[in-house]
C-alpha cells in the first residue's frame, strides 16, 4: 500500500542561526518514523543575503542526508521575492505543496517546538480529526519554558481571540499545526492574512465549515528573538481579529463561529484549559 504524504511549510525569515540545527534534527529523526512521507517546504521570506545563503546550505545538507538514508521524506526550498510575513510565506508554501499530500501543515523555524514533538504530533493525526494543533499547556508530562511576559501576552491575545471568534482553543498561536489537506485546500482562496494572524484565520474558516479541531499539549521552549513588537503588534492583532470575524461571518457556515463567540460558556474541542 502506498505511503500517505504530508507537506509541511517552514517559514524562515533571517533564521541562519536557528533553522540549520532545527532542520538537521528534523531529518535526523525522520527516517525512523512511520506514518506519512513528509515534504518539508522551507520558504525563505525575503531574508538578507547571508541568511538566505545559510538557508540554502541547510536545505541542501538536509536533502543530501535524507537521500543517503534512502528515506521517503524530502526537503526543498522556496524563495519569496520579498518579505511578506509569516502568513504570506505559509500561504506561498501551501500553493506549492505536493498536490497528492493528504495532510498540510506548518512549523516554526526557530526550534521552539522540538523536532521530536513534531514527529509525535504527526503520529497522532487520526481519522475523524481535521486539525491537530500543538498547545503550550503546562501539565503532567509536558515542559513549557517561556518568560512571564510572553505568557501574559499570549493569554491576553488568546482571551481576545476566544471572545471574538469562539474557537474553543487554549492556544491558537503555537507554531505547529496539521490540517486535513482536502478541507484546508477548499478555503485557501479565502485566506488573506500575511502575518501572525494566519493561524487564527485558518482555524476560524475551518471551524465555520464544521471541521473537527483538536489541540495536543506539547513540549515548548522559547528560543528568544521574538519578532513581535510590544505595543504595536498587539493593537494590530486586535484590529486583525475583528477583521477576521467580519470576513468569516460572511462565509458559508459562519453561524458555527458566531454562535460560539456569542456564548461565553461555550467550550470547543480543545484538550483542556491548563495554564502555561
């Protein structure tokens, strides 16, 4: 029976220090894993010349390692002509993904989500689930390392996202998500976000279409170097959340999202309401 396939986008902007070791760890662990054959699409998002060179070298080394091992996994590089933002880079990757892939996903390039956790999450994607997202919930058996400031900032944003969109998620912004490709492809033409709000935009449109969303607690460690700007990006995110709500409310099946947001006690398919 042919092995199923997955395409996972890794958006990278000026990541010469963090992408190479992370990609090396991903491909080191990959050949021993069962499950889908994964195509990692590293999308360089208009990086500076020296960073782009490092991204190219890293992808070349990873590809060579997989070839030597005889693995079905592969890595390739896409280069955006200009910086668009995380969302724009991911959307570019989705547009160029393997058309035969049954799963699509994305994964941050900074290594905050350990490579072993990506492979574990992939193994948990099962029949009946349309979205499987990592979640930074501190609970027994999981390790979360991030500053108090980032935790508070994240909780404020999550509260706003829940109030406006009613997704039932504890953590919408964790940097690893997997999607059933047939469902995600049906709404790719509706996506507009170029930055950090793409996560929420995808979740909102998929929930409006009746998708089964699930969160899975993972290990996560803040590598530093966040590109979120205090005071500016949070305000833009609030405006963006309202923009997404307005657009989703006009989409087919929008009552799913709007009704949930209107009911404060509504709980979604998340695994739990822990603290991190």
